[in-house]
């Protein structure tokens, strides 16, 4: 009897294994997700690529980052169209120009390709959701920091990218906070085109013209703070003009360690990329069953906005952030 039961049990296990072997794997070999950005040369996007690499390993899917090596919305658009032409499982894109990307995003979504905006949004497009920083709140953080380090009084130079929705929202948030500090005034705005050297040159030129006294500089994107720090160092003005930067590029962190930059408002590009692909994967596999198909649903099946938050880095917590960054997988560009 025991022998018969053992044989029966073995048969059941064998049958179950046979059915399992016939089941279709959740992820197919051809599934691939793209992250398209405007400047792959920035450490910010290399950190995002670390998140992309990790989610690729975790989910068992192919991933790739595309985009120009220097800031160029037009070249980024070409990279986006290249990604869409491969009929991918989904595309994450940082829309460096919201209007420029609207129609291409719409076309991709209408083809059934899920598109999520990350870091920089194109809100009037058909993109399924935005994942990234609440840029208005991030701008408020920058405003609070500069008001604090200036003691509530002083002339401020703003360094930004004037055509990106994310930096426009940061500027709006900063200006909102500064209404409470009438003694702090924005006297000049610099477009650094995403290049520290451009910020460096523009700050030096502005100071050498001596049009008016400058007490503080706020960078609202990754390149501005480090460019301004270099300029002030060369002009022997380090510490005399306070700098609040944005993001956590190595050059920015080095400048905090040297005392050239007071603090920086850091985003979480690793988290954006990791969960951005996770959401794309759910869309591709139609995991959320509120509606039959995400592409024809009357409303999106996922949150429309996911705030990944910010953190303020200064000399008190710099070592902790550096250790965390060092543990990310190395980017492959």
C-alpha cells in the first residue's frame, strides 16, 4: 500500500512539473524597456542608469538608456523616436521640452507603447504618468535654504534651464517661498544650457561687470551650482557669495566638502528609473485590472503622479550620501 501511494505521489508531482514546464514565462525574451534622456554624460543620469540596471536584473528584462552625451532636446527626440521604432515594451522619457515631445509621445501611446515621463514632464501629452520630483516643492526647499543662509536679506542670481517644465516649476516654488522674505530678491537669471562651463563663464562675467552686489546663487539644475562654485573660487569669492545647488553630482559634493557650496537639494534618479520601469512592466502586462486594457481605458490604471521626493545634502550628512552612491552598480555607457 505504501508503495502504491508513493508511486501515485510521484505521478502527481511529475504531472505538475509537466504543466509548469508548459506554462508561458511571465517575461518574454523580446521584452525591452528604454530610458531616454537629454544628456547621458551627466552623473545624474548615470545614477538613473544604475536604477535601470538593477530593475532589469530584478525583473529579468532587457533595459537600455539612450540619448545624446551633451544637452540637446532635438537629439533626445531622435533617440526617443529610435526607441519607439523598436516596438519596445515601454519607454521612460525625460521630456526636456514638453511641447516638443507631446506629439511623439501621443503617437507612441496610440501605437500601444506605454510611455511614462520621468524627471521632466510633458503633461499635455498622452503619457500614462509622471514619476519624479514634485518640482514646486523642491523649488520651495531651495528658496528656504537660500533665505536661511542669507539671513533673510540679499540679492540672488538664479541659474536654470528656462524651457524645461521641471525647472520652471522649481523657480515657481522658490519664488513662492521668497514672498515671505521680501529682503531676498532675484536680480538675475542665467541659462547655463546644462553645462557647468557655461554657468562658470556667465557667473564670472556677471560679477566682473559689477552691476550690483550679489549675495547668493541658486542652481535649479545639476550644472549650475558646480559651475558657480568654480567661478567664485577663481575670483577668490568662495564663502563671500553663498551657493545653494541642485542634485548630487560628484563635483557638487566635492564643492560641499571644500566649503564652496553650502547645500544642495538632491533628487532620486535611481528611484525614478527603478520604479518607472516597474510601472511600465505592469502596463505592458496589463497587471492592474480596473479596466480591460490600459491603452483603451477611460482613465489610467496607475497613479498619475509619483513623487520620489528630495533630500538636502550639506556637510553634516555628506559622508552618508557618498557611501550610498558608491554602492550603486557602475554605469555602462
